[in-house]
C-alpha cells in the first residue's frame, strides 16, 4: 500500500498512467506530466480531485521535468512514442523521447534528493519477433539495423540499462517493467483490442494485418496496475526488470477478432490486408520472476476482461 506520497507519472494522462492514478490518488498526491498527445484522463474524473494535478509538458524539456519532480517521492516514467504506425513515421523522435526523455527523468529524480523509487517503462518488443515464454534473463533481440520498427525496442532496452545503472552507480532505487499487450477501458491509440471493439460495436469490418496467425498474450489493465504497485512497494524490485503480462490469456490475432465479434454480439466481418512492415509473430511472457519477487499474479481472464472493455466502450459510444 502506498500512502501520503508525492507521485510523478510521466505520460500520466495516457491509458496506463491514468489507470495507475485512479488506483493511487485517494491516499497520495499525484502529478500527471504529459503533452496530451494521447489523452485518456479526460474520460475520468481524476482532474476534479484535489490530490491530482496535470502538468502539460514534454519529457524533452529537462527544466520542466525537474520542476515537476522536485518534491516527488516516486517517479513512474511512462512517457514515450508508442504504436507501431507512429514509430514508423517518427523513428528519430521515438529514440529522442526514449533516450533523452528517460535521461531527463532520471536526472530529475536524482536531483530531488528524496526519490524512493524510480520505475522505468520498457517494452516486450525488446524480445524481437519470436518470444515464447521469454524470461527477463533471456537474450534480447534488436532486429535488423535500419528497420524502423526496432528503433522503439532498441531505445527502450537502452533506457532499461540506463535506469538500472543509475541504481548501481548513484544508488537511485530503480526498477523496470516490460508490459505485454495491455488492454482495457479507455485505451487510446493503435491497439488491436481497441480497434476491434470499436469497429465491432459500430458494425464495421475488422481489419487484420497478415493472416491473423500472430500470437499474443493479453493482459487486462487492472493486472498491470497490480504489477506496477508491487514494483513500487516491494524492496525486492529494486535493481531488476520484470515481465508483466498474462500468459494464460494467449491466442492468435484472428481468434481475438472472432472472440470480440462474438462477445459484442456484432455482425461485423473480418478482412485480411497485406503486412507492409516487420511484424512480431509470437509474444508470450514468462512471469516467474515477477511472481517470485513481486508476488504478482494476473487475475482477470481474457473473456472477462474483454466483456468489461466492450461494456465500457458501448456505454461511451452511447
């Protein structure tokens, strides 16, 4: 349990950041630092609460970030360029935000002199195209140099090293999380679940890139928030990276689309379009380390999570 802490969440207005703020804001003071490029917080009542403050800013602005972190006991660094299409269009900015933004966040946390936990958000993309029950100790795969898809993974792997080396060299109590395919209410951006549910509820055709045989493990938003809170509170987390996901909720993209159409009671068709980019074929985490050190265990099965998400989108769409 976290209480009476000043918590800075970069990228805090986003999908995962706003969900974390909802979990923690009743007993803590939360600062959401975000450029509002992807704004999920507007779908909540968070900004009406006296414990929550939104600071509009960019992690590339070192001074603004240092000011926001001046009294932070905890820094959760989520800000990044996300979504495959966005990364492909902005590979240089992707790397700048990851590398320079994380450096700025670490320096701001160190300068505050009071930070008792720094949590860096990495990505499951560091495992490359084929990731079957991968553990944190397995070799990462960076992909071919020049393929824009992997600029995100390369830069995120670098930020993991940076955060954990700030722990080793400067004593900043840091940890890193690699999230695996998170979904749920208020998701914004390019996620498959978000895309499929919106189109299914509107009776529109669901589009799958490739033949739909790509395999993913899907993790409901409440479960990753559990993992984040554990990484922020358990002393065993310091100095480690953790896979956070739900290997039990694993299926192909095609099966995911079919399941959503069925659960939404939709008449939508499914179409397949050619893949014009490098894709990840298989992504299933091993979460034994998180289970052992964080006592982490995902609780929401895929059908239940999809039903909750469909219900939220249906009520939002009216």
